[in-house]
C-alpha cells in the first residue's frame, strides 16, 4: 500500500523533473529570434481555433463538476470556455505576436569618462511558475506571454479546471513542436494534491519566479510559504468615488460599468463613495440603474436614507462588506463629507488594486491621484480598464499590487529582468 509520504515524495520528484525540463527549454527560448517566437504564437493560436470543439468538450466536464459541487455562478462563469471565448483567447495570442519583443531592449545606455560603454539590456527571467485558480484562459495568456518574453512556463491551475487546462496545454505543446520549439516551454505542474503546489513553491534554483493569481488565501499562502521569489498579485477591492463636481451622466455610466459589466473579475468595483453635496442629485439615478441591474446595496446609515423607497435590495454595511471582493452583484456604499474622507476610507480598506474618481475639478483629481496608493488610478473612467489587454499589453499574466519589480498589469516587459553589458577596449581597473 502506498503511503501519503511516498505519494508526496513521488510528486516532489515529478515536480522537480518538470522544473528541470523547463529550465532546459528556457535556455533555448532565451536566444530565440522574434520571428521564431511570433511564428510559434501564431501556430498556437491556429491550433486553439482548430481544436475549439475539443477544448469546449473538456471544459464542459469541469463546468458540470463545478455546478454539481454547488460552486457560485460567478466562479462558474470564470471557469467556462465557449467557442467565442476560445476565439478571443487565440486572438490575444495573435495580438501578442504583433507586439515588440522586449528581449534585447536597451533600458539605458551611456559611455563613462574612461571610455567604457554601459548598457542595461532586457533579458528573460527564465522559468516562470504560475499558481492560479479557475479561469483556464490564464493558462493560455501565461503561456503566450512567457513564450514571447523568452521564458518557460510552469503552470499549476486549480483542480476545478483540470480537464480544460490539460486540453489547452496539449494543444499548445503540439503547436510548439510543429514550430520546431521544445514542448517543455509550456508545462502543467504534475501531481494532483496540494503537495505539488508546495513542491513548486520550494523549487528554488529551478524556478526563477512564482506568480500567484487567485483569491486572498491562495496568494497569502504563496507569499508566506514560498522559497522561490514571488511577484505578488492582489485581490481587487476597487473603489469608485463620485466627487461633488462630477458630471452626473458620466458618474452613472462609470459606476454601472465598473460594478455590473462583469462581476467575476478583479477590476470590478466593490465600493462606491459619494460626496454628500452631490448625493441628492446623483443617488436617485444611480440607485435606479443599480436596481435595474440587480445590484444589492450594502450601505451606511446616510446611504440608507436615500435607498428608502428605491426598488433595490439593501442591507446595512459591515466591516466585512468594506473589505469584501464580492465577485457578485453586491456593492458597499457610503456617503462622505469630503474628498479627504473618501481618501481616508480608501487607504483603510483598499487592496491597492484600482481606484476611480469621477470629477470635473482638476484640483480634486490632483488631490485624489496624490492621495491614493494603488497600482492604478482611473480618472473619469471605469475600473474595468485595469487590464493588460486594455492597456495595450496584448494580455497580462496578472495584476501586481506590490511595489517591487512590477506593479499593475504585468505584460511582456514585466516578465523580463535586466543584464548590464559593459564593453571596453582592453580596459583594466587601477
């Protein structure tokens, strides 16, 4: 009979062997030309399109299993792949192929007084590990971004998307081989237990960086327990502040798009703060629109007075609401006396992802930008724009809420590090 300890040892061996194969692939990827990488990306996109029906069938297994387990519909939506969504994923790979190659870019260069030429040049990170939940589109986004930036991808998705991820990676690996590249440039982490995650997190020396993407518990586990360097992504407790000088039409449209366009994503708004001087004019329109969209308000006492009589579900706000990333048609709501009060609230409760201000006052906008300490600040625009694709990155591997190496949507440049190339002519130091 095989013991749990034996299974863990076997998985550790399998994970480390996969990491070693990824490291060997990364050596090849490091020196690839842009043309070779772009050709492989286009081949991967074409293979995904051609295998769309097969991928959807594999995804239906995951979706059925999730629904039988009582998974929330917002999470099921993140898990679901349709032919249209697969086409969009393939299109993102084609968009990546059209972007400049970051590898070899000179970040800065200069000549010293002694004649030495110094250049800081972008180079790949090496082996990039991803640990993520649901969302099988992340599997393709991560593989494509890693390939374009010259990195090998070692992917550990959640068991809820196991069939989908297996199908996607099989298709992409086949396309890589057809393009003359090593299949091990893209791998799923072997193993079915949580121990395989631990083994990936402790593969220091084989994996160069880990990027967790998912809920707060997953991210905290990786950050606190990994011996591999981590780029921390964060949950999205995003705020929309409606200033006293806001245009009402813009304010309603931005709030609705931020909250209700798609609730199962990290850049959806979870809190709205309204300046008291505009509340009487703004809230009747906003509550009508939110109510029509099926949003439930979790409001403070002053907000409750405005919600009375409105046809919208309402509950008193709690500290848990202020801190929540709902992933649902719920929003925490409050009325503030000043922009300073709004900023104080955001500084207390924000996850550092995205905050938005709606205002026609340049002074208020400047105060808000200076007072917010988040990865992205939206001015008269929806929080939903915090996204690698929307920023013109082609796709993103995650949204970093930390302050080292990368912050905000992480695209190709954020998947590189730099090397200093110093060129002399027989120079020696005296």
